[in-house]
C-alpha cells in the first residue's frame, strides 16, 4: 500500500469512528506519528480535505470537520497496521533489497536522506533501521560518506562455511550428552514440510542455535555472534525460494531424526553435508 493511501485511510477511519487522532494536528506531528517524511502526509491530508473530513483555516491550520457518526448499517472500519507494524514492514523490505544488492558484489554507499525518501519514512527512522542492520554486518557507517553496503564475496563465504562446519560439528560433540528429546521433537515439528497447495512456508533454523547453546562453549558462541548475522541474512534470503526451503527442511528433519535415534555418526555426516552443500548462492551467476 502506498504510504499516503495508508495514512489517509487510517486517519479517515479514526475520524469516522470517533477514535482519537494524533495531536497536535499538524503536518510535522503527523509525520512523527507515522514515522514518515512530510510528502506522504501532505498527500494524505489533501485527500482528507477533499473528502470533507479535514479543513484548513485562514491561517492554514488543520481542523477536524464535524465527525460523522457511523450508522448501524455501516461496517466498523478495519484497523490498519500501526506505525510500529509499518516500520517493521519497511525494515523487512529494506533488508531484502539490500541483501539483493549485496549479492551483486559491488560496494555501495547509502545516503540517509535519499534512502528515507525512497522508502517513504523519516530520516530518523531510516537511521535507526540502518543502525539495526549494521549490527548484522550488512552495512557499516562511514563518517561523512554515509552507510556502506557490504559486498558479497564468494571466497569469504566459503571460508566462513569451513570454519562453521568445524565448529558446529564440535558443538554437536559437546552438546550430545545434554540433548533433550522433547526439545529436539519440538524443533522437528517446526520443520514441517509444506503441502503442495501451500504457498506460504517457513524454515525453522533453530537447530543450529540449539547445538551452539547446548555445547556451552564461549569461543564457539563468540564466533557465531561475531560472524554469523550477515550470513544468516543470506541464508534466509535463499530460503525464500520454495525448492530451497523444502530441501533445507528435509535436511533439518534428517539430522534431527538421527539425533533422536542416538545415531551420532549419521547426524555428524548429515550436518556436515547440510552446511557445505545447501547454498546455491555460491553457484549463482550474480554472486
């Protein structure tokens, strides 16, 4: 939904149903409330004025026209996502877009103001989002130049996977005496294969974090805390493709079933294969 449309519909629903509207009723206050720039707010307000729900006085200040009482025959206006939900949606879209650009392999600088305008949010909100993504290693702040997008490097990912494999296999060894069957069964249930008619699906990656935590080794945890977040973003991007997601789920289930049967050697082999050979991104032309 276009931001101006979203704001206009949300304010219209508030005005028609008698719910509270952001105060004070100014463009700047509305922009802060919805965490957007002034442009979509102006467009939304113009639409509400045309609808007769808002009016501008001689001093250009906004005022609410007498609110229309909803009749019994009218449906209650549907609640639209609030600012927090919309900000989360923008963050998800921004993350997906930046991962895609990262895979192109070229360092890119992002300016807060231009990027905020592109996504229809305030510069303050965009800065918070970029700071959040900096924590995952996807971007880094360069003084006086903006935010630098981390370019994907096939050789670095292969090096990461080699160390990841060694440490996760060590984690499996250390965690083995502490594995809880009920916890493993819960992870297994969350890795459910989608039915043929299902268009929405979700891969549960908690198996890897479970092993790391059960291993109870600070050095293993430190490696994944430092170097894992960026690659986790790439792996989640891969899992958006249905056939890749199904393959990941099948491999997770096979590893978990071997662990539940007490087959340590088989679990090690399956985990090793899963880490090394489940990343088509390494063979992608754009990478």
